[in-house]
């Protein structure tokens, strides 16, 4: 499957496909290794939240910025 084929799918079909893929990953015995940098990013974000410096945006605001 390539991006062209995926683009022809409806939004519902793409979401259903993502759910199927996610379920298949969850059923595997092997754990997915998290990259080392990921722990650092999460720690930085948690600290910003605790310090009251985090900024949260609604998903619709992000979509508007992306499409605009």
C-alpha cells in the first residue's frame, strides 16, 4: 500500500485501517522500544506543566493553523 492508495480511501476507511494496525501491534509479544530522546521530551513537558508554563491548544486551533 502506498500514499496514493491511502489517499483514495475515505476518512472512515483510513481510521478503521489505523485501528486495525494499532490492534495488531498491541497483540504482538515484542515491545516497541521508545527512543532515548522521547523520555527527555516528556520530562521537559511535565516540568512545564508543573511550573504552569505549558501552553495548551485545542485540536481545532491546530487544524486551522495547518490549513491556513
